[in-house]
C-alpha cells in the first residue's frame, strides 16, 4: 500500500473548532480544591486515556502507561507520602514565604474520585530508538505530551485535573509497585468540577504572576530579540 493512500487533508479547523481548541488551552487549570463527589465513569475516563495515548512520541515509541487509582487505601498512602514531602518542601522556602506556602492547597488526592499515575517505560522500543539516539530523555518528554493531551481533553469534558509533584520518588514507587525501569512522570488527581479559577490559582493567591510572553521570545540566537 502506498504512503499516499494514507494522506488526508490538512486544512485549518473552522472558526468554531479553532476557538474551542484555544478555549481549552487558555482555561485549563491545575485543580486542587474544586472537585465534586460526582463519579468519573469508565467511558469518560477511557476517552481521556485515548486522548493521552494519541500524544506525539519520538520514534513513535509510546513510552507511557496509565495506572488508574480509585482505591481509598492506596490514595491514603499517597496522601501520607505527599504530607511528609510537603513538610520538607515548606522548610526549603525563605521564612517570609512559608505562611503563604502552608496556606496553599497543593493536592486533591483524597478529594478526587480518580487518581492517575502516568509513567514512562524507559525500555520501550529497545536499546536504540529512532529520534532518541542522541538524547536519552526524549521518552520522558514524549510522556509529558501525553499528560498535556489528557489535560486538554479533560477541560473540554468539564473535568478537572491536578498535578501533584511533591513526593519522594522512592515512596511513590513503593506504594504503586513500579519496576525500576519505569519512571513516574505525573501523578494526577481527576474529577468533575463546577467552577474553575479565571486565572491560575497560584497567580490568584499571590504566589507568582504569568511572565510576559515578549520577555521569553528570542530570534535566531539566545537573547537576540
């Protein structure tokens, strides 16, 4: 079968579809405290996982796995691991930042109906993978694309997603039984939401503002504008 027979038109989306894509991007939020107790049904979760599975990956290696967690006991262990690491994290910030840090809700592990750990299998595709021959970490970058795909699909579905990153790697590995060659890339809290902040929560609560785009764009060489 010829390659040409698999080609399809690459026209721009119509105005409504294009606007929907940008709406998902600009209104996506890291959700920590707005989860409702409405269950996430399997059909919806499968749609989100399918969106993640259609992310781009270098060498088409598809290095991800999706560990779906609904069990309250497992969530409680993860919550305890977060609490230990979070206490350590707070002490790392200057004293004047610690009260604000401690006031921030940085996870929704037990609030969200579904937790999801997206992992990267660093052996997927074998020893030599197209496109990863000179940068070993392209598998990790590819897995992050799967996270973003799921996040945007979730926004379109009215589902909130929160990324929890404050863990010791060894704790998360032990709780979830991850083999040595598998890296936990993202631990996500997933659930229905009725309201979202109109800006990122850390911006609303005074932790940090969005950087101006014009300060971040260079032309042809570093710091050349």
